[in-house]
């Protein structure tokens, strides 16, 4: 099981890194594919994957990503409105087939998966996007690794005994501190080895801290939803890891945070 998990993790990491370096349509295709699969996994969890609501969200997700591909950011920003109108249209036309609860559960899925994951591509197409994109992965996988190591070595106090019994206060703090350190080192390396680079180590440390916090929230939010709907994993697509959302549940939160920080600090 460990070997399977390790190998599939390495393959997934290689795909994400290689497409992230290439950028453009290649990375866009990966983000779009992840979003579409993620939408299916989410709607399967809420038992709406065979409904018209799911297909309406697929259409809206495709529209959002295509607009981003062609640089129509302003129109892409309106797609959450379009998605809501589509779902409300189905609600009215098919009434009383769907409940208001199902409509809003489906809409939440569109925002949670399609909109938030789109910020991966939005970060990549920024100026120096290839370098900024790694802040997303530092804030996610770096945080997860640091939290796991510190938790295993020093974890004594349970942080979320009901939601996630294995997570410790020490692990959570270690994740934040470790990510801040990695982000600071990354900034220093950029300034040292990338010609013309002049980034603030302090700013990168701040981003690392915030990214680790939202990354952990994203992981715990996914755990809460799975517990509420009584499922272990979102799927079985990635051997040893589960579904797409099981691997990208933290990135869903980290990508928008990094994009926001890029805009605030004009990186």
C-alpha cells in the first residue's frame, strides 16, 4: 500500500510540475481536467452526479476555463452568475424534482471546485507565473509534509479530536512554521539565482504562513464533508490516495490565497 501510494504520488507530482513548467494550453488542460473530474466527485458525494444540475455545472466549468484560456478574465468572473442562473432555471422548469437544498449544494460544488481551482491557471498566467506557482505547492505540499513530520515527532495535543483525531496542535504549528521557512528560503534563492529577481523574503514568509493556514483549513473542510456524507474518499482514481479532490482539497484553498497575495503585493 505504501509503495503504491508513493509511486502514484511521484507520478502525480511529476505531471503537475512538468505541466506547470510548460504552462500555456498544456497546464490549462490539466487544470480543466482536474476541475471536471473534481466536479463529478463532488456531485457523486452529494448524490447529484446523474442529474441535470451536474451537467449544467460541467457546462459552466468548461465555459469558465475556455474564457480564461483566451484571456477573457472579465467574462470568466461572471461565470458564477451564469452557473447560478442555469441551476435556478433547472429548479424552476423541473419543479418540484429538485429541492432548494440540492440546488445550493450543487452551486457550492461549482464554486468550491471549478472557481477555486481556476486560480491555479490564473496564477500561472501572471507575469513570472511559473515562479509564483510554486508558492501554491509550497503552501500545500510543504505545509502537509512539515505538519506530518512535526506531528509524528512531537505531537501530543489533539487539535481536532472529533474531525481529525490524528492531527495535533504541534503538527499544525509545525506546518505553518515549516512552510514559512521554505517560502523564505525560496525567496532568497530567487533573489540569488534568478537574474533580475528582487522579491521580499518577509512577504514570501507571510504568504507561506497564510498559505499553510488555509491549506490546513481546506484539508479539514474536505474531511468534514466526507464525514458528513459518510464516505472515506472522494474516489479511487489515484491509487493509494483516493480521488482528485482527496489530493487537491488543500490546493483548492491555497491557489486563490496565493493569487490574492500576488495582487496585493504586486509580485
